[in-house]
């Protein structure tokens, strides 16, 4: 087991077969030691890959993006969510369905912050159904930039987001991939990588 | 002029006497060089102050909080916003009026992440009317923790948030304090510190 799988075992809480709560160290309170290790490990897995910019989505992706960008010394761009924003001349806009809120969100990045030909590394804390990552992929395509990889802390392997993105040909790296969870025994089974 | 005042002059955009857009380097795209300098300068201004935890509010406060927490090597807690959350046994809840969205937001932190007696440094990207900072102050008080300071990148001195918090006795440090802005000449006047 790697450091993140160990942390999930000790500090994560399983609410049901689909919901893992890691807000004690990842997305409400942030354990900076774990955060630095996540960033180091993402950087290691994309060794040799050129990165111009790191793209994430508000809010909880920002912590990983900033820690990683500090190592690469490149800018972060975080996409914003809005229920109402319209496609305009000055924004790239896509959509993501939120399963937690059961609403369709618009996701946008202002045009001056993504350029044609730039090498973009997409990062986030979680990948589940892949809605958020997909909306970022869509935005990068609109900008004519290149997606050099997608790096996340935790992939919920029971859902299809990671699989779908890999099938599309993207280089996806997840530090921990959950295969199954058992709420009664509070056990998590990780995919061997 | 310090580094942030210079950056505001060169890259900020004044939309009217009250709206300064700095999303090219602070709260949409993030210039990591500026971000590190902001964190270093906040740390310098609170030299000798003991900090157990850094508290901010999603989303744009997270970047500064994480960069600073990386230097202090303490955890970050970011308060979450919700239109609907209710006061419960497991959350500290306060309120903040959003002038941009013209709505009252609930702001909350789960109880396990703030403890009685902890020394909390509150940080954010902006302070304007002080609604966000005030909601964090309220939450820290509910937890019985101590506010050792409030550090922000940019204070809008035309609004009263910073003044009000200083009058309440808090140690507030703002790297750049805007006194007035002129949209026609695109000039910004900073308060001498």
C-alpha cells in the first residue's frame, strides 16, 4: 500500500458502498504532509512530461493544483462553476452534472488564461463519474491546448470516469484507486497499480 | 511600492471605483511567484506569532492558505459555503452576505477540524466589507479557539471590513491596501503602511 491508501484506511470514513469521506485530510481540512506527497507522486508519475499550466476546478482541486504548481513553477488556472454563466466571447464554457447536488453546473475559464498549443495537466482531488474532468477536457479542447495528463488523488474505480478517460486515450494517473468498499467492516479494497 | 502593489498596477484591471479585477494572477489564474511572495510576506508580518492552523473560505482563499500552510507546516481548514446547511451537532455555522451574488450564504466548518484553545490564523485573498472574514471569526469563536491574526492579500480600504476588524482588536495585515481607484486613468492609490 502507498501512503495515500494507508491514510484512507486509517482516516477515511465509509458511509456506504459509494461514499468515502476524506474531509479530515483532503477536502475540508488539509493535511499538508499528505498534500505534498500527493503532489510529489503526481509529478513522479508524469516524469518527462512537459507542463505549461495546471488546470483544476474549484474548490477542492485548488489545494492539489497549487501544491503541484509550486513544484513545477507554472501557473494554476482553476475553472469556476456557475449555475447561470452563458457562453460569451471571453469565456470557454462547458457543463458538468453534479451527482451530489443533482444539478447541471456550467464550468468556465476566461479565455486569456488558456492558449492554443499550451501543455495542460489537469488535476483534481477525486475522479468518480468523470463529469468534472470531462468538463475540463472540453474547455482545454475549446482553447486548442493539449492535455498532457490527468492526475487525481483518489479514483473511485466502481464508477466509470477513469475508465472512460483512459479509453479516450488520456494518460490518467490516480494515486489510489478504490475497487470496492464495505461499510460494515469499514474496509476498502484498492486496485493494484 | 511593494511587489503586490506593483503587480496590481501592471496587471490589475479597474472596472469601476469599486471593482478591481485581479483574476489574471490571484483568483482565477494564479501566478505562483506572486502567491509565494504573498505567503512569505504574511508570514513575515506575523513573525513570532504561534499558529496551529490556517483557516480560510472556499474557493479563492484556498490558494493562499495552502501556500502559507506549506511554509508553517500546519493544516489548512477551508470553510464551505452552502445556501441550505443548518446548524447541527457536527458543524459550526455562520452567515455571510455576498454583495456579488446578493444572497445570504451559510458558512460552515465541521466540528472535528477546529478545537478549543487552538491558535488560528485566518487568511483570504480579499477583504472588502469584511463579511467573509467576519463569518470565519464567528466560527472560530464558536469553537472556542483563538484568532491570532487575519492576513489578506488585498484590502479594499474604501470599504469598512479591515477598519471594523481592527477596531474589534484583531491583528489584521493586508499586503496591499487600496485607498482609491480611478477608472478613467486606470490608476490605483494605495494606503501607506
